[in-house]
């Protein structure tokens, strides 16, 4: 997990909303190691924390009432955030469900 925190963002995978929808379950909180792009729709009610998202992806998530925050925003809101990271490798993709201790 620490390697992800110092890796250049350009080297991380971009995720489309449709990929997030396919790979997540309702109610999950997920950390996306990369940028979220707007292709497709996100129908599941999840909380998404990611390095970044396109403006259109943010608009679509807001319209679908999906809770979204960048990593920086999440750390500012909750500086003592204590989470366990469970990695789920999907081919060359990385999606991390967040489960509180």
C-alpha cells in the first residue's frame, strides 16, 4: 500500500465508472489507485476515495448520489483514519475495498 502512495499518478490505472460498477458491491467503501473516468454508469451506492476523477465522472457520481472524495480530501476530513486495506487484484487493475478496524 505504501508503494501506491508514492507512485506517480500517471503510472496508476484509470477506472471507468462502468468498471467500478461491475467490480463493487452496494455499500462498499473503495480506494481507487488511480483516476476515475466518466465512461459508463455507477449504479451501486458506494463510497469512493481516489487520487483523482474527471470533472464529468464527478458530475455523474454526484447525480447518482455516490459519495466521492479525493485521497487528500479524505485525509483532511479524517486525519486519524484507521483502515485495513484489502487488495483485490483484477488482471492489471487494482481496486481496494476499505474496511475500518
